[in-house]
C-alpha cells in the first residue's frame, strides 16, 4: 500500500502534538517548523485531523490532541486521508474483489495498530541505530 504525503504529514503532526504536551495548544508555525512541513499544507492536514476528531482547534490558540495517540488506530488515520467517500464498484469484477479483500485484510491488521505504536517503533529503531556503532 502506498502511503501518500498527506498521511505522512498527518502522522508527523500527531507525533508533534503527542510529544509536545498533548493537552497544550500548539501553533501551526511551530509544528511545521519542527517537522519540516510547509505551513499552509500543515494547516490543511491539521484541519483534516480536526474534522476526523483526533485534534481540536481554537482560533488564536492553535491545535491540540483531542484523543491520545494510543487511541487513534492507523486505520482510522488512513481513513481520514485516503478512503473516505470512495465510490463503490458497480460490478464485482476480479480487480474489485481483490481490492476489497486487500482492504479487509489491511483493515484487520491496522485497526489494532495505534499512532503511539508507530511512535514507539520509531524510537526503538533509533535506539537500535544509536547502539550499533558502540558494538562495532
């Protein structure tokens, strides 16, 4: 499955909000600067996260998490950016059946995977990289 840029930016925004006092308000400029994202696109991504119910916003204050990262499944995040409102196939042809089966399997696996799980996997990978030179 190809991960689009919007999904990657959404994950980066959620990561920032989770690491920087999830209950505190954060400005788009700070989030975009820290994550290296274009501010206008970052703002659009954050608005989509608001619409999905993961983040809340308040004019003049910025954005903050509405749900903890361990309560946001990767599937929900992907749904927020990719599959919503996709037209249903009129006929059940082989490609449509294959896609439907793939989507069911991906859904089954990703429902249990949270954004916090991804953050922890990244941290573990970074710890592993940091320890390797010392072992050599």
